[in-house]
């Protein structure tokens, strides 16, 4: 080539070609380029550079590389594969620019292209991509597992209790890709006698889920042996102490028995927010007195309350995902706000659970930082 | 907060409000900047509308939904949404490459919105099928998707650094948005799959407006056989050959492209 007395072009330690702007035909090529593609100078001059890419590379060349060059004047670090005269494929990285400096003197613009073989880098990238894909697959499997596990923490279908309407809402924290610690269960222990349990196991993920599973089946077992909810919690506490886990939990147990006079509710709380007793006229009070956390203390205390549920009353149990919802990382929603909210919707007990969850979500801008479980029961005629 | 259709697609409108609309739809691999040498000329006589397909350029990538955009129908719906939002009628739709087929689907879905279709480098199917020559094999397209994986970095590289000096280049560069031709890699890869695995041959006979096919004389992406197929199957379509290489006549031969479109819309 002319004007290359010091070999800047010909002996450059990178494959270097100059192309016609229109059509991309090779005008000049240096020694490193000829060595890379395994062709003679006569063979490459006048040939389109894109004809030396793999077919996929040609698509990329015409849909992205050339338009980008035309519009922005340069393109960097494009990964392509050269197909040599012998048919071998060599991964390369390409940098190119559109040189219009000669246009002042009436010379057509040219495209300058430099190619670097990138075998090792490409191997590394391929490994990285494979690892990234595997990580993505593992993550989606974990999400799937979490969702499946989550479904075991609550009854698949809410049981139907004659003459007692139940509305339960369960909302896992965040995007639902982690197993939360909240759970509830409702089951029949005798004719006209039901047990409702709702709780929160410390922590999240698989360790919390295994403890939750233990508590759910243990409560079912103990409910057949102990009619008194406080006794049940004592046994549950003793049982969790014997488990090889540092997890603890809060639980509220309600036992609902129906007689000809109506529904009687007995219950006990183990470290859990107390059940709310609401009246359709808007009165809201707490039921019972606080008890110990389950699985931590050596001298845990639990007490049982009893209340005969009037036809215009309802009972709501909930987890602390409601009252500990935080606004902008600051103020808690709190017990008083919750009671005011329940009071406002008390005229329609069937709407209470939904209203509580909606308010807790709205309070934290629809991003639940903790699980939320709410369950409301009210007598119905008929 | 809901982002409007116009923001979502970075819609740019120029020209006379009362003039006939001319809507330019970019193809796979870039964004509305591709029309930079062609669209402004038409703003003298038309209401020129430019936009980015969702996932491309300056569009709102958060609105991209993998399942919804698994076929060209949703892209066509986006075009119609833009037309409705701007209350466009008698639209001259100018689509490059895959957007030609997006225009076909939009025109079939709502025939009254469009007056004419201009297809720049169309192909109703890129993969060969029996006697049909699209120019590529299944394996070629698989390889393209792999190639795009290894170009993850390159596709997001912002426009930066020095540019070789040229007469108007600095000025032209100033117009270019920093998001120019950037595409989120995973979206670009899916758009490539939707584009190059598509088959819209059965849709062509349903087009009911005058159609111009612009075929580049040497187009490695949409070979002459692909353009001829579109002409033969869109009722009444005419085909003009533009003497240029590559897949982007609007960049490599803008004046010929402008002249062909102008002659067509004046007939």
C-alpha cells in the first residue's frame, strides 16, 4: 500500500482491513489479516468482508454492525467468527470506524476494521454464559420449590364450616419467591367442633418451612388430645423445645364449638397478637391475654379465654405482617390503626380480612416486607 | 404510574398536524434512528411519526413482557395503539425488514387505519421451506441467537469516545440519543427469534391496500426471492429494485429510497 513506509499498516500486530463504505468490499488488507483468514491478498481484495463471517455473523453484520457504523461512526468489541479458507472458525473481536476524513478532498469514505483473535476469551465467555444460564435455571427451580412449599403452609381449599363463615387471606412477602413463616390451618375435631390455628415461625426459607410443617401436624395431633387451648400450647411448646432447631414461633389457637345457643370460642395465644373481637356496631376489643413465645422459654405461660359469640360479632386473627407493616422504612401501622380500620368495616364482617390486607399493603406501597395472614370468622344463620 | 403509549415507544411526531400520516417502523437490530436520512424529507408533506419497538432504543423496557411479545401480533398491536393514540387515519406505513410483516398484521387487523404499505427489504419467512427460498436454515438462526449471547456486552455499549472526523459527522452525532441502537440483550435475542423464525406467508394475501416492495439488489438478509414472493402474494403489490448492497437501503441509498417512496405515494 502507498504511504506506509514504516509498515504501520502492513506489520501491525492486529488484523487490519479497509473497506469500501458502500458494499463493504475489502480495499486493503494487512499481513495479519491474510494470516488470520488463510487467504492470499489477491483472494481477499474486492471480496466483501461479510462473506468471511459465519452465516449468523452476516445477519449480525447487516442488521446491527453496518447500521451502527453508518449512524454513529464507530462500533466496538463485536464478537464474530471468521471462517477461514480451510473452513475453520476463529472467534474474533472487531472494532471498526467510518473514516470520512478524505471527503474534504473528494475521496469516498472508508470503513476501517481491526480484528483480534479471541479464542481464550471466547472460551471464558462461553463458560460464563453457561454458568449464568445454570444460575438462572437454579433460581427458577428455587422459586418453583418455594411456591410449592408455600402452598403446604395453608389449607389447599378453605374448609366450609356450617353456620360459621370464614374469610382467610394469605399474602407471602415480596415477589413470593421465598417461603415465608406464616401459616394457618382449620380443621374439624368433633361434630360441631373446629380448631383454627394461625401462626408465624421465625425466619424464612426451608428451615422455617420444616418447622412450620412440624407445628401444623403437631397442632392437629394435640388438638385431638387437649380440649383446652392453653394445654395444647404447653404441649406444643414442650415439643418444639425437643426439636433440633433454633426456630421459635408465635401461634394463636381458637376452638369453636357450636351448641343450640350458638358458637362458643375458646382460645389462647402463644406470643401472638391477640385475636380481635368485633361487633357490627364498630366496637373492637382484644380477646384473652398475651402468652409466651413457643419454643424459647423454660417456664412458658398460656391462658385460655372463653367467649360466646353473638350473631352480630366476629373474630379476626392475623400475623404481625399486618401491624408491623412499615411506611417508607419508618412508622409501623400499629395496633390502634388496625383496630380503627376493623371498626370502620365492622358492619360487613365478610369484608374484614380483605380490608386489612389491602390496608397493610397500601401502607407499605404494595411491597409486603413480611408475610401477611388474616382470618375472620363470623356466625351465619341457617 | 402508567406510562403513556407515546412515552412507552418514544414516539416522535413532526410535520403538519393536518397532513397525511407517514409512520416509520424500524426493523430488528436498531431503532428509529435508522430512518434519519429518509424520514425528515417527508415531514414537508406528511405528518411523520417515528417510534421504537418495545425493547429497542429508547422504549420503556420495563413494559416488555416476554410472553406477550413472543409473536409479531403484539408488535402490530403496539403500532395500532400508537395510531389510535394519535388518532391517525389513512396512514402510509413504512416498515423495514421484520416491520414490513408487522405492518401486514396491523393492516389486516384494522384495514381502515392504513392507506398504503411500503416494505423496505421484506421477507415473509427467513428460513427455507421446500421450494421457498428464505435464505437461511434453522441451524443458521440457532447460531445467530448464540452469537447474540456472546455479544451481550456489545449490544449495550453506549455511543462514546472519538469518532473519525467527517464533514457533518459531529453535527449528526449531536442528534443521536445516548440510547441509540441499544437493546437489552435478552430482549434483542428474543426479538431475533421472533423475527427470523417467523412465517407470515399466509398473511400476505389478506393485505387490502396498495403496497410497494423495495428490494435491495444485493441484500444478504432478504434475498430477491424473498422480495419477489411478497410481491407475488400481496394483491396488487409492486416491486422496485434499489441498486445497493446490504439490508438497509434507507442508510446506504437514502435518495433512491426516498424517490421510490415518493413516486409510490403520489400515484
